[in-house]
């Protein structure tokens, strides 16, 4: 997750400052927090399920994606209601960060499921 954002942040910051000025980076940072915190929380059950019930890790990855969507919506809604922000900038960056993190989470989950399924179906000598 941090590697993905480390690639996006410098380019996104430069574009944000060029379009909206230096004060707009705070909306970008708020959008990152509104997507990164729920993403991290949604990933917590996956190692537990992978360790205890490896056959069900696919369900845990899929459920984590749903939990992440709901948590992101609630965090973003709370920030919009409580914070003094420009919704245009905030929502643009929220969608960008959410989509990029979703792609990274989906790729990581698919690789994890593939490895655990391969290990479960490989015959032992």
C-alpha cells in the first residue's frame, strides 16, 4: 500500500499544486487518509483467516473489499460533514486513491489465494 502511494503522491501533489494552489494539498492528504485507514483495517482479518482456515482466504479477501468500501464511505461522509473542505478536490482524490488501492488489494488478494490454493492442491510425497 505504501509503495503504491509513494509512486502516486509526488505526481499527484505536483498536479494538485499546479491546478489549485499549495493550500489544496490538505484535501489530497485527507482523501488519502480516508482511503488508507479503511484499507489497512480491512486487511487485518486476512492473515488470520489465511493461517487458521486457508481454504476460506478467498472469502476473507472478498469480505475485506466490502468492509473497505463501507468504511471508506463512512469516513469520507464524516469528513465531508465535519471538515471545511473543497468537495471537488477531495472527491477527485478519494476516487483516485480508492481505485489505485483497490487494484493493489485485488492483485495482492489474488496472488495470496492462488498461492494458498496451489499449496493445498499440491500432492505431498
